[in-house]
C-alpha cells in the first residue's frame, strides 16, 4: 500500500485503520500532489479534531485529469464489454478487501459508524454495485428495424467519451462506484470529484482501481472544493457528460454551468422531503421500526429518508408512543469507531448548525409540539443532535417544506385519503414516497398518485433494488441510476440507415 501522509488526531484503534492516510490526487493511474501544492483540512465530527490534510485540486489539476481520461478513452472504449467487466470484477474484489479501511475513513471524516449494524451497514453494497454493473456488460445494445422498404436500419449505443462526476459526503464510495461503474462498463472514462467534507475513502477506492489494473487514465479522482474544482468539471469543454448527487441548489448551478459551456448531458440526483403515509389498518409492528430506521440511518443524512409521516388519526397516539420508544432505542449515539454505536454525529459543524437552526424554529413556534428531542446532545464533544419528533407542524412551515438532513421527523395526522395524498405531493421534491396499508387497492391508488421516482408499499427507504431505476421527479433530479436505465444514461444514441 502506497499511503502518503500520517494521520492526525487521537482516534481509537479500529481493525481497518491504515498505517497512514493517502492525501494526493489520483490522475493517470498515479497518486500525485496538486500542481499548486495547496491543502485543506478534513475534520472528525465526533472529536472536532483534524483527521487529515488533503491536496486541493484546482482547474489545472482537473484539466490534467481530463487529458489523461481523453488519452485513455480510445483503447478503453474499444475493449470488448466482457474485458471491461473483468476489470470491474477485479475492482470489486479489491474494494471488498478494503471495506474496513473505507469504513474507518468515513467514520473519521463524516461520522458514519464504522461497524456494521442495522442502520449503518452501507459498506457491503459497494462491491455488490460494481459487480452488478460488470454483469450488465453485454446488455448495452441498440435496436434494429426492417420497417422502411429497401433498408435495414439499426441504432447504436456508444459512450460519450470523457465524463465527470461529483459525489456527496454522506456515502462517499457508494456514490462513487454506482456512477463510475456504470460509466466505465459502457466504455467512458471518468474524472470524479469527491466531497471536500469526506474525501479520504474515495482515494482508497482509487487505490483499489489501481490494484485491479484498470488502465491509466480511465478513472481519475480529484479532491477539492466546489469552487474551483467542481465548477471546473462542470465547465470543461472536453467533458461531455456529468453526474451529480447533492443539494438541489448545487444541482441547478451545475446544470446552468453545463449549459453555458458545451451543453453537456447532465444527470442529477438531488434532495428529498419524502412522505410516509400510514393508514389505520397498517401493521404498526412493521411500520414503526421502518419509520425510525429511515430517519436515523446515517444520522438522517440520507436524500430519500422518510422525513414526513402522515399517520391516520385513529392510530396516531399508539403510533407516536411506539415511535418515541423505538427512536430512543435505535437512536443511541456514540463514537463512530466504537463497536455497537448505532448513530454518529452530523457530518460537520455547518450541517450541525443548519439542523439546530430548524430545531430553534420548532421550539419557538406556538403551533409545533416537540414530542421527542429537539436539541443538540449536551455534555459531549462532537456534532451530535438528539433524535427528534415534531408534531402538529403547519403544512406551510419550513420544517415541512425544506430538507433538514438530520434526525428530525415531522409527524402529522390525517383521516381522508384525498387530503393526505394532496399534502404528500405538496412539495418541490419527488424522490421517494412510502405507504403502509393492508388494502392493496388503496396502496395501488396511492402509488399511482404519488409524485415520486420511487414508491414503497409496506416498506420505506432505504429499500432499493439494483435492477430497478433510482432517481427523482420534480426538484429531486433527472436521469436514473441503477438498473439498465443507468447504462442508457451513460451512452449516446446513434441511428444508422443502410440502403439495400
């Protein structure tokens, strides 16, 4: 292992802790410092101490990565699909061996618990996602037509060339692999910017790609800030496709910049304010823990978390009592590197203060009831927020309309089907919706009416399937990840007409 810098801080011993932490950029198959030599600090949100200092990429570094990806593209795209799949399989194997290290690095940079448990075990998905896309190698095909007299016509799906990706901090390597694996299996090359809040594990993923023998320049990782690094990717004239996961505001900015530069194709997976509707006939023994897990997973820092619950008034009291008890049990916080910790801190000080600002508003409201939590966790270091339930929240409140991105759950009651579906859809977001009921006709009526890219019946987020498309309606984005649709979004269509 070619690590470059020693780690700072006093983190506890953990099985995946590396001897040192890589801090350089990964360009053209090698780890290199940034051209300007400038670094930025990465903080552990549980200790508020510096975990590492990482080289910061600027526009010159992005251009170096783009030129490496451009040089690698002809040979990579001309490989057979199965050969590209074999590279991805080897990458998945290397990632699987490095999962403890990836979990450790995420714990010390954005606070996700490092040990597997019911509400934080995202790491095993990483190699599974890469293997899924490796298995799609032979499914990237066009169509043929004999519908025009004296012609045989075909369509081709071909790679864009050099592509860009900008990934978020809440699940760094998971987002990295489902963008990169889909792009690479379709023959593209990639320049990816990790989040400045959690860049460490992405560099481990790059090292795994190097160990897997993925050719130089095919996959490049730059660590940097939104400006100038992310903006340089969005503006670059030789990047033809970009995929971004993050906030709606940043997604709009990337779309605008992409249009202003070379009209590059854009896939966006943005925010959510996902509703969960629980009818009076629901199985509450399943609905309560599902609701709690959805909002507590990754400390509520999940784009498709069920953040708004509409509970039928006939069972509201029983549901709330059970939900409070379950959230207290499942929401126990602690050091992310300690075995048994269920929930870590918010990712950084800015996110911590953002969540607190919403909780201040809730406590100051004459209408809102703080049923559980509602504040920071006192008497400890780190950016820890109490698991929170807010009830009787007006539908026009910021608490209902805006993505808080913390362990904060809005619970309101309903009695009428038409009314609750209207409220569920009364948002600019449309990423995920959930329903609990034993009435299949009611469930299917709701599934048809709900304005979201995903609808879950008798389950809730994070329920997903690799072979089903994932993405949002309305302000939650455009394009799809996972499934065969993901590879479609990483290819261009070409029609070929052949006269007989």
